[in-house]
C-alpha cells in the first residue's frame, strides 16, 4: 500500500452522486464469457486459447474476478496495449508530413530499464521541471511502506536514505479523518533532486507511458506530456492554426471554447427549446462539501471568452486566435524539462524553455493565472504539477470534487439517498437558483441569469432590462442566494477534475466502445454523467488505470451476455451506450440493450489480437509509412489511420465505425492471413507441421480457438467451411500441399473478419458445447489448462497471492 | 420574393419533354425518348465546407443605389462593372434590394454563360449554430445533431432506393466534414452512403485488390454473422445495435453488393479536372448522367488556397476592400466551372450549392473582418425545374431579434429536395426529412415555391 493510497482510504466517505447503480437484473454470462471479454479489454489480445480461458475462469471462480484482473495487469501486453491507446488519447501526431519522424523514437523506444518505473513516476510527480531524472533516487513515494513505516523512516536524516545529493524533506500532516474517528497522520514529501549531472538519466515518453501504466500513475504521463506539446508547437509553427492549443483543450480539458457558451457544466442549451424544453439539461460536478454544483469551466479559465465561448456577440472568432501560439517557447539555454531526452522535447535545436515568458496569448495565460504575455508552458506545467502535488496534502479540498470511496468497497459504500437532491438526480432540467448562484461569479451570473449565454435564450425566463437593471438583478440574486463559493481559487482542482474526467472517459471508451460525452465534452444524459463522475473519483484517488479498469470490468455494465434468458427485458441497461435512447421513438427504447453495447474493437486491440493469435509481430503504432517489403500495410501509419488510429488533427481517425471502406481496409490487411513480416513460422505453419498430422477440420478448430476462443464448428458453418477449404474436413493436412496451407490461411482470414472477432460487447460462445479439457496445439508458451494454471500460479506467487487453479 | 425567369429558356430538358408530350412537336423527337418514362429526378449537392463569405460571392449588393462598383470586393472589383452590367442578378430580395451573383459565379451569370442564370435561384436560410461542426450537421441533414431522424439526403436516398443510390465524394481537406453525410439517425446505419476521398481512392483500390476476400471466404464470415445476429435476438425480437447494423451492411456490400459498389467506384477518377474538387464534381456528373446514382454529394473545402474559413480578410460592414473576396470567388469559380463543364445542368440535374453558414460582421463585432453568420445566408439552386429568383430578404443586423422574413429553414430545403427526388414519407421508426417542425403552418406547396420558384 502506498503512502498516498493509505491516506485516502482513511478518509471519511463524503456524499457522492454516484451509486454504481447498474441493473441488478442484468444477467451474468458466467466466468468463462467474462474472461473472453475481459482479456481483450485489459491486454488488447484474445485469450491464447480455450485453455487460458478455462484457467482464468477457474481462478475467477475460486478467488474472484478481481484476482484475474490482478494477474492480467502483470502481463507484458498490459503496458504495451495501453501505451498504444494512450498515444491516441494524447493525440500524438503520426503524420510524416509534419516532419515528426524523430517523434517515433520518443514514443516507442525507451531509454530506461523498467525497474525504474516507480522512480520515474515519482520524479515526474514531485520534481520541478528544471530538474533531471536521477534513477538512483529511491522512489520514496511509491514504496510499499505503510504510513507508519514511512513516518518512522522520516525520523532519520533524509540524506542517509537518498543518494547522489538528492534528499527528501518530509513533514507530518494531520489531515485525514476516519469516519467518526480521530485524525490520522499522513506525510508530505518533497524530493529535492541532486544537481550532479553525472546522475541525470535521459528518458523518453516511451518510458513515461510504460511507467505510468506499470507503476500506476497516469498523472505523471500528463505532466510529462505538456513540454512535449510545447515542442510540437515550436516545430510546427508554420502551421496556420495552433494545433498545440487545440490538442491541449482536447486532451487535458475535453473542452472547446467554441461550445462552452451553450454547453458548460453549469448550463447546457439546445436549439430545440420550443419543441423539447426537457432537452436543455446539464449534470454538473458537485462540490461534495458544500453540496453545491461547481462551474468547472469558469474555475479553469480566467477569461470569459474562453470559459463561456467565443461565438457570442463579444467573442467573435477570437477563440481560434487565442489558442494560436499556445505552449510556445523561446530558445536560449540548454534546459530540458524534467531532464527528458532531446528526441522528445527537441530535435537538436531546442535549447530552452524560459520562465520569464513571451509565449502564447490568452489560453494559457488564463490557465496559468499570469498577465497576458507573461506566461509560458513552464507556468502551465507548474500549474498542473502544483495541482497534482496539492492532492497529497489537500485531501479534503480534493474531495470537494471527488469523493474517493474505500478501496474494494466502492459500490457498497455509496448511498444514493444521502445527497444530490438537486444536482445529479434532479429531474428538473434547469438548476435551482439557490444552487446555481453561489457557484457563479458576477459576470457569469449576469450572462446566464440575465442576458442568456450565446444566442440561445435565457434559462430563467425572459427579462428585458437596462444595463443598470441587470447589475441590480445580479446584486439581488447575490443578496438572496449568497456569495460566490469556490471560484476562482479552486482552479487547481478544476484543472484536475477536468483532466480526471477526460482520462476516465477515455478508459471507458476504450473498453466499452462508446464515449460518455458528446463532442462538447458534456455527458448526454444523467446516467452518463453519473458514470463519468464516478470513474473520475476512482481515478483521482491514485491516478490508477487499474482502479478504473477494475471498476468497469467488475461492474454489471460489463456483462457480454447473449440473450438466452427470455424472461429478461432486453432493454434493461441504463442508457450509457446509446445515450439518445432517452428520446424514445418506441417505449422500449428508453433504456439500452446489449445490442447498444456492441461496438467495434479499437484498432489497437484488433491489430494486437490478430498478431498475438497468429504469432505475428505486433505492429508499431507509430511506424513510418513505408513498412516492410512483404506487407507494407501492416506497419503503415496510413493503414492504421484508415482503421481508426489517430494520425493528426486533420485526420483524427474513423472512431469505431465499420463502414464498407473500413471493412475493405481490414480485409486487405488480413484476408490472406499472410504473415506480415518475415519472422519465421507463424501459427498456421505450426498447424501445418503438427505431429501427428491434423485433419483440416482439426486444424480449423485450432485456428478458431486461437482467434475466437471457440472450439466448436456449428453445423451451419460446416458447408461453407468445407467449400472454402476445398476438401473434406477429414482430410489429413499435408505440409507438402500448398493448397492445404492456402485453405487454412483463407479460413484464418475469414475468422479475422467475423463479428465475433471485430465486435465486442456481446459474447455468443455457448460454453455448454465447449470441451471440458481442450488439448490445443502449441509450440511455445503455456498451452493446456494445467500449463496456464502453472503460468498464472507463478504470477500469483510473485504477487504473494495464494491463488491456484489446477488440481494442485 | 421575386421571379424574373423566362419561361422559354428556363425549362430543363426533362421538363420540356414533359410539356411536349402528346403534341405534334413531340412526334419529331426521338421515339425512344418518348417511349421511355422520364428519368428519375437527380440532385447534385455541393457542400462548401468552412463557411462561404456569401456577401462577396453569392449575394453581392450595392451599399447605396448609386454605387457603381462594389468596393468590398477588393481587387476583383476592377473587372466588375462589365460583369454586373451583363446581368448577373437572379432578382431582388424580399426587401427590394437587387442581388447579384459575384464574379465567382461568372460561368453561371456572365454574358457568355448561356441560360444557366434563368434556372438559378438564391434561397435565404438561417439557423443559430455558429460552430462549424453542429452547423455542418444541421445544413447537410436538415436537422440538428442528436435528433432521431437526422440523416443526410444521401442516406435518405439510399433508404428509399435501396443499395447505393447515392455517393459522397470528398475533395481536399474535408475529411471531417465528409463524415456528416454518413449520419443516419438512430436506426439507419445500413443506409450510409459510400464516402470516397478523392485524395485517396483507397476504397477503389481495395475493392479491386486481390487481397480482399473471395466469395467462399465471405460465406464463412456470413455464417458467423448469422450466429451473431441470433445472439442479438431476444424473444424473437432483434434488438437495436448500430454497430452490428453497420457491420452487417458492410459485409453485405462486400459479399453481394460488390459489383454494384465496384461499378460505382468505377465512375470515380482523378485527373479529369484541374484539381480534386473538380475531379469530384466531374466524377459525380459521370455517375449521375449514367444513371448509376440518383444523388451525389461533393464536399469542397476550398481547394485553391486558404479555404472558405476566413475571418480577418473577409468583408466587414464598413465596406472596406476584402482580400478574401478574390480567393473566395476563386473557390466558387473552381466549383461552378466544373459544374458547367460536366453538363449536368443540361441533363436536368438539380444542383444545390451551399455552406454551413455565411459570414458577416454584426454591430459590436470586436475583430477585423467578419465572423460566422448562421442567422441569414443564401443557398444557390441551379438547373432542373428551378426558376430564377430570390427567396427571402437578408437580415443585415439581426435586430430586432427574430426570424428574418421569408427564409426557408434547412429542414425545409431538405424536405423540398427529398420530395423532388420522389422519396416517400418518412418512417418514424427509422428516419426521414420532413418539415414537421420547421414550417408547421406552411403548406408544402408554398415551401416548394419558395425553394424552387413558381412553376411556369
């Protein structure tokens, strides 16, 4: 248990809006079906075969599904897969047209051994940007020490524990309170790195990605990425529009000032008011201490133009130009932020990132709280770093936005009846004035209450007032409903809140296929808002990817059940997948069904899934366009983009669509099932060479197991299969017969195009027809169920968990 | 509303055939032409993504009646007097102001343009969505984002005609805007049109590639897809699933509709025009004239320089010269030259040219140039049964607040075009385009007149 987490678990549970209220009548598909869906969600690949499914299902049965997840998080594919996903989330430009060849090294070629992951996360969390990374410094904030042990250690001289001139300064804080109990102690530590350049270790974003996933600190990733964004701005400054500004708004805030005049956390307006007044709605973040809702946009942006949109009469087109030059910097010294490698923050000419700032205009001066023209990316980075650091010492204020429940008992401890009468669970679409007024500053209050934001009317009735009268109305509202609470001094926490919601939303979307917000960054309905805020609370506890994945994968929202139980209403799910179903065309549409949860897997999951099933190399997600001579498509950035990967702001990818063009791209990539690179025999070769020889039918079953985790050949499938193979299923595979290999590869290509492979959210495998003790054909690694049990048993032993799944 | 059309020159070929049918004159026409029913109506819509500065291109007027030139058109103004004297006006607006098509429409309105101007109509429309994304969704689909029945005309044609009766061709720099055409409401994933990027004819290449799946392989895939479909069926009812619908439709295209799609893509090629947008328009014309599609859409982002999304250089209210006028008119000229060269207007195809909004500088606008102006801007209709004229009056200030007079909503324009194409009544469980909200008190006949003009 880390020092940070141990502090949080002692906190009183504050009121929360987020009962994880998934339908209790959602049928559970059973452990095997859950494993078949959870493994791709965590690792980006299918289970290797039915034996791995059975082994993990047994562990789930004996020790719970959480135990399975803990084992999966220890697999090497976990960091590899989520690195690729996070690179998309960060909107890393993969377009070679933008001269970003050197960037590939930054994001794919690590410099630091993974043993230092915890130290790297600690460095990024705690060190200033003008320090370097000394991997010999103990990652003291990420040790396995509990609070008491850490406190004892701090009685010793810090220099005796830290090396190479670095030291840790610790102080005891009494900040945490257990429910009804006495204050507990916690520790604030500041790492003061050494100044000896010999100990500086350059690192790249590839290291940060891996470390943030393995050492479980996504906050470190987002701190490190800020100066990288700044470098992008410098290198692409010929670009007419500020890409870095747009990327920052998208990746850190999920807010577009073009949208915020009509859609903010406190206020959201549609243009259908006359016809459908109920469609004007919002589900803002709630201040858990005061019970008031919080205007996050207002707290984050000190500029009204940015906070409340640029398309009103005053704003004009200013937003576009206010983001130009965002995160710019000037050369002038040899400063490399956080000691990062020059491949990430410089291509060779990069020299400095001055603090005295002559950088970009409104956007980040607003963020950094500095006067116009006097803030730089360094200020923004410091803003984030300070805000993140503050979470370790300002738990109660942190809880103003998020109410971290106790680990492992999240769902049980959340009582929906305690609170949220007007915020999350209100059926009224426009919040009550007594709730809204104290959350707004005067200017925003005037805009919303009196004038009406943007061009879409006034939410609290139509008032025609003179300018003097408007001010008077504001004063009256203030008198009646109270002074401003919470803004703008809560900017740090608003920044973190928006970041947490962005990250949590991305994780949900990767797993569940559907976003929790619309393009303006706001949830579409109350259920989406509830899920988003709940996951954000989970995330901000320790910025743990695993905690959020646990919450999703163990919930009833992740039950890929095929509808075999006719007694269950098919539309029994909350409308988080298809959010528009709260505008029912038919009565049954008010909620979602499993059909709404069906989605195309992400491009990264598909590519990794195909590669690992067939023992092909996993394509580098930032590979150049050329690829290899044998299969240029496999590593082409353009192919990846055509299949959905982010390439650039102008080519963001096709999302999760599966139109004809997408299917043709996928077919071109996989239908021949030809090994993409010449790396030796693949799994089809293994089947061809199996001893004793397999029949074509047996080989087909092995392929299907590898690719779909299904060892059955249904009767209706057999005629088509036999036609494709061009021979009886009983024909023995002859390694000397090219037609046999062609036939098996054609079947392999077919399986890669099936909805069972491409789509997630619904598992249609009938476990009753699966063999109890499959004996798959393998060449390397664990193969049968016993071998997988041993494999995972060893992993459990490393985690010091007494888990087992085999007979022994 | 004004109508200055000349009946003798404003008839489309199809319409003339219809009028002559049964008369003696008709007997002199091709027997085959008269024996066959008239070809179904066709529409080519051209979406100028980015927000066309209409005051410099499609809606030019004099600040005062005595003005001899149009100073805000800037460098293009030197050649303007002769152009405007030649008669580049479709008419006067509802407020009595003579409106001219700008020099970018010279191929339509110039002295040598033939009769195209007699079948040109400007229809003022408006909405209140200023950001590009939502405005594009509204203008392309007629309904705002998120509505159950929101769908592009392309998708509606597919839903009505089955298969691929429509195609969307993207010129350069418009990949995001092109996605708007694939919107098909909550139930219409199977109706999505084929969207082809002219900059990358990957779909065409892929369809003819030996790497794509042979029929026998797709049969195996289909067997698995059938099983998946059964898993989506609860108590005999197949539940809603956009993702499964989209997959199923694509698989059907790849399996059964391969020839049709291949034929469609066969009509798309580059190198015909001076740039990708012209290629897209000429390809669309090829498909329309060959009867391969009922509807085609071309998305143009302004293929020649900075595109339509210009702020600082576009005309402001002071009448100062606009550097953007030159490039905006070049963009428009590029588009209309291709329309003219394609001869679709001679073939009775109705052409719609529009943008997601116009540009204007309202009082109090804090920056130079002009900004997005969704409240009042024109769309241009050409050819077919369109009669020359102007619908609506331009609201120059939007004060006092209110709907500018005589405008037709985006939904209304879509409804008329849907009716023109012969699309059936909308199915409430799928999607449709109908003026159920935009013009609740208008008769459909009056809406048709507003959009297409009075029939002669």
